[in-house]
C-alpha cells in the first residue's frame, strides 16, 4: 500500500489484504477455495505457500505464516540489518535473510510479536514517569492548562533533549537518552510527536488542525501530554527488544546488498511488513493524521 495520499511517502505491507467478495449467489456456487469471506470481503493471505515452504524447510514443519510475519517484523528492526543495508533499503524492497538456527528464528519471531503489540497498542501502555513542571494560567481548566499552542514544542536546547518545552505553562523533564534511539526514518518517535502536535492552519484551505480537539472529544485533557510519556516508554522498550535480537548470518564484507546473502524476498504481492525505506513512519500501529507522530 502506498501512503502518499495520507502522509509522507511510505509503504505498508499488511498480513492480510481484503478484496470485495462475490455476490451471495456467486458465493454459494463458487466461493470457498480462495479465502475466508469477512463482512462481504474476501481475506487474502499475503504470505505465500512458497514462502511458508521455504521457512519450514529451514526451521521445521511447525513454522506458521503468522510466525513468518512476526519474524520479518523483528528482522526489519535489527540494527545490524538496518545498518548493513541502509543505502539499499532506500531504493529497493527488503530481502529477508534466514536466521542462523531455529532458536534464532524463534527469538526474532517472538521479538517481532512483542514489538507489534507495543507499537499497535501504544495508546494503552503506561506513560513513562516524566517530571512535569506545570504553572496553570489564572482561571484555566485542565484542557487549557495542557493544551498545545500554535508554536511547536521544543527541546530545552540542541544538546539537552532530556527536557521538553511543552507550552508556556508546562515543561517536561526526565526524558531518557534511550528514548531518542528509536528512529522512524531520520527522526525519533518523540520528534514526530513534536512535528505533528501543534495548532496549524492549512494555507490553501484555511482548515485549522487543532490536536486539542481530540482531547476534548475524548474527555481527556491530558491526552497529549500522556501520549508523550507513552511514546517515551514505547521507544525505550522497543530499543530494549532490539538490543536483545540475535545476530543475523549476513556473511563477510563481500556481501554488500540484501541480495548477496541467503535471503527470502518479502513474500507475497502485498508483503508482510514495512522496511526502513523512507524518512516516514512505517511502523505498525502509528495511525495517520493529527494523532500520530
């Protein structure tokens, strides 16, 4: 899927693709071989049987397509993989190397699942315990106190990213260095929040994009400031998982592109996970629009 319509250029590779299903009469006669019908749509598996066979040959008959999906997500987060093929991943789709052993395959698959859960459910995690210095304006309610303004949030300085000037009334401190290691393209997840969460007016249409509206719609005056804490936690825990990943068998220094190593092309027409190809957020779970970094 190409996301250029909705945000900066990026590609998304879902586990399943849904296509309009046949009409009822056609369904009664023809349907049943190609996929499950869900609410009138045919669910198409984006991991091919050929890919499943390749992984089962390497790691045993118990390997499932869901494991392949989470394995790929884990591999695409491997710092070793991303560093090695950084240039190639900007101009071509990723090729996925096979792990060195069943143990390593399982480690990547389990790590990928943990990463998916963390990234998809980022709004449900407990915010990181940040220090908040709050000086409410006279007579202001919580919505006004924790509202973002028409000026972007900013770090205390170029060298001090442990403190964030949230607004004239709120300063956040205690941001750990680890939170800045989790990069979405060339920026940290926290920097995506800073870039998206401020009141701005579209010059062409005159439409005002006010993230504070979301807080009011959901009766949560602390939504944005707590989102910062949640993104910090997601970032720190993501890097904890990434740092625990096993090494990939990428070969010697002569292997300079993903195609030079023993690899499986990302299987299927739609493929199953996004790679670090662009300067755009491509992680599962980050929605588009004003709510996402």
